[in-house]
């Protein structure tokens, strides 16, 4: 399956995405690639991958063709599978974490690694691997096409006005596939309904407010390792089932 | 005094920005609040009515031109404020950066350039300018906020939030900003406070304020009420006033006033 998690900052995208990746990897033999396009640290902690800054070597991509029809592809002889095996970080349950590195100076410095990253993601579309993206908070990256590999874009939102407003703005995205919402940090039954009404998106999952999530975040440990049978993990499991049923 | 508020998404940047702005305005300062988030929320946190918020026009790229010595506003800053700001409660003037409305609209470089030039021209000892930044580090990385006098990084007491602050601080260090401070937010226990305090010591950051966790702030948010207009959120407002004082923005003369929301 090809999914991408988007939403307001702090809505819980990384925790859900990280847990989702690992549960998916446990349920299916095909490789799971976690795609972290946040120039700030995030997904690695939720996956339980120790290293958080693994830039992609820019030279995995090369320019082919003559002007004006040049395009970027993976370097001759390098397959998408090879590139992932070589440059993605290995995580628990066999999840592969792909990053373009974390921001250290001017954003331009990340450019070549970001280009290599997008070339590699395009190349992965030719495999039968699972791709799970975790985008940075807000509307900027989604609107600039960073979730375009996904068949299903999942908007994570709390039932707060600012989080739901971000969801409504993201609902204007026009992905090639489907756009759905997940209610997070849910405190009462009305939350998911409110989110659905406000964002006009189908709400396909609901994750409860769970003190175990907070505790895991404070400890800097992946939720799935800190509290494998917590209500939040169970809810992500249900989300995986409903998305899986749709993706099939 | 120009103050930029940064931090991870969800850390509380907008709530703190709005509260500082309104407190300072109440104590008699001229205050400009800039929503520099491509996914803007500051108008609600300030208590601007939805109708008025809808009339907020983003700053057009045409306001900036190259001039001798670099980029600059093409119009006097007072005129820019008159034309593009909306009035928030307590007399705060709110300005918005603008956001991409559709996919593939292009880059936000021009929006950054406008905010940067506006900040340059807004410098004045009597005026407080509060910039509510977006979680993305672009403003820091591109130097959009090079003309602020202080950057305040909002930190929640957990690993990823602190790691974000550490990385943002490294980006701010590249800019000619005089003062960089951390304010701890959503602090639930002494262990939480200690976690942020130790983090600051370890990295040589000044911890300028500690804002306690308060369920009432969540309640106010859910009701779309600014924290400053919600009586139960008084502990947050008091903590923000103390922190503003640390930065030299005296809010001591602040008196509770009748909420101005909805008028």
C-alpha cells in the first residue's frame, strides 16, 4: 500500500505513522519503506530507529537526456531496491527508514539530497513494496506535491479548531487517489464526527487520547515498544485494517 | 522590540504569541502581530472575529523590491500596516504572510522576502512586534527573521520537541539575532521542568520562562476563545507575562479587561 500522513504540527502524525509502519511490516512480508520528508527530527523516534540523521547521497541520481528533455533518474545500474538496502536505516520489524537528512544550515544545502530522495521514491513506485510517508506539519509540503506517491493520503487531526482547520485546508489537496481523515487524541465520541463534518473528509479511524503516548514521547521511545497493548496502538491496528481493506 | 516565536508543531507557539501580543497591547504598547505560518491560526488565538479574519489580505510580493543595499519595502511601513493589517482586540495589529492556496503554486520565497523586509522596517524601541512562525524551519534557514531582536523557542518537555529546539537553535546561531531564549510549555510536573532546565543547561540556552500545563487552555482552544479571555487560563497568562518581562516587554500594567471577542 502507498499512504502518506499529513496534518497540523503536533497532531500525532509521526507516532501514528511509525506505529502503522511496524504493524504493517509484522502483517505482511513485503518490505515496508518509511518515508520521512521532515527536515526536522521526527519519525525515527516513533519507529524506534536510533539514528535520526541519515542523508541520502546525492549521487544516487543522475541527469539523463539532452536539453530540454533532461530528467533525473537513479544512477545507471542502481535499482530502487539496491538504493534502499544501501542507504535506508534498518529499523525494528524490518522497516526501512528513508530520509534526505536533517536541516543544518540553509535549506538549499538539502537540495541535492532531496532531489535524490524524490528520484528514489519515484523509482520505488515500480516495486510492490509498501510506502508509508510522514510529512512535516502544516500545508506547505503536501501542497508542493510531496505526498504524490501515495494512493491514500491520511489527514491526522485532533478535534480542536486549529487542527481541524488544517484538515479542512488539506482537504483541498487533489491527490491521485483518496483523501481520508483520522481523528487523534479523541476524548469523546463526538470528536470524530466533528472532524468529519468540519473537514468534509471521510473519517476512517479514531485514536484515543492515551497517556501511554505521552509517556513514550517523554521517554523518547517508540510507542509500540513502550506500550505494545495500549489503546492507541490498538487503534492504529484497526486503522491499518481498514486502510488495508481499501488498498487491496 | 521584535520577537519571533519558534518551536515544533503543536508546542504552543500561537497561543504564546497571541498572549504576549495582547498583554503588551493592554499595557499601552503599540503591537504588531505577524502570522508567518503558511497554515495560519494566529487570528483565532488573538480573538479576531472570523469575518474580520477573512478580510486579512496576504502581503503581496510587489511590496518588496531590490534597492541600494539590498531588499526593502517599496512603501512606508505605516502605509503597509494601514492597508494590510486587521485590528485585533486590545488594539493589536495583525498582519498575515499568505499561504499557497493550491498545489504547485510555486515556492513561498516571495512571502519570506516580504516578511523579512517588513520586520526590518518595523524596528522601534516602543513597538512590540511578535512573529508567530511556522513549525517548518524555513524562516530560520532562509534568514526570514534575521531582523528580529530575539527568538524565543517554545519547548515541550519531551524528546522530539527538545531535539527540534536544539536544531532550530543551530540555525538561529547563523543569524545576527542578539538574544535566543527557551520557554518551557505544557509543564505538568517538576520532573518536566527539570527536563527542560537540564536540556537548556547542557546546550547553554537561557530558560526565560516556564508555562504550566493547564486543562483550561485546551478548553478555551476548543471554544475558540483566546486564552487571555478565558478566566480559567489565568495561570498561563501570568506565566507568559513573567516571561515577557524577562525579555524586557513589561506587561506589569496589564489590567484584566472585558473580553473584546465578538464585537
